[in-house]
């Protein structure tokens, strides 16, 4: 998993 993907996942989870 790339760092960008992880960041995106975190952002998505936070935006939930």
C-alpha cells in the first residue's frame, strides 16, 4: 500500500 493510498483511506474514513 502506498502512502498516498493510506492518506486517501484516512481522509475517506474521516469524511465519513
